[in-house]
């Protein structure tokens, strides 16, 4: 990810994610989740707890056009065992 600037809201969100023991499902993607003429960003996050993360598969960020500047985020949730 190329986002390098974190403001206070971002720091607060990061602290919440850590203290809530949440996992970020989209940390290894090269495709930005938000894109306009003015720039692009990985601003959209998919967060899960540990149990749901184990059952979340095939997380992808689509590159096709949508009616928003935000890209479509798709993933499968498989039944737990």
C-alpha cells in the first residue's frame, strides 16, 4: 500500500483495531480501493475478528467501473467447521 500519511483519526482507528483484536483482510493488495482523477488510496478497510477471518476467502478489489469512486470489494465467507 502506498498511503503514508496518518492523521489523528487514522491513529485513533489504528488503536481501535489493535485493542479490539481485529484483523485487516485487505492488507496485501496492490489495487487501490478508491480512485479519482485527483489520486488514489487504500482507504476502504475490511475488518474481521479472528473467527470470521479464518472463514473469509478470496478477498479481491475489483478494477471494473462502479457508480462510485470506491472500488467493489468482494470476498467469500465459508461456513465454519
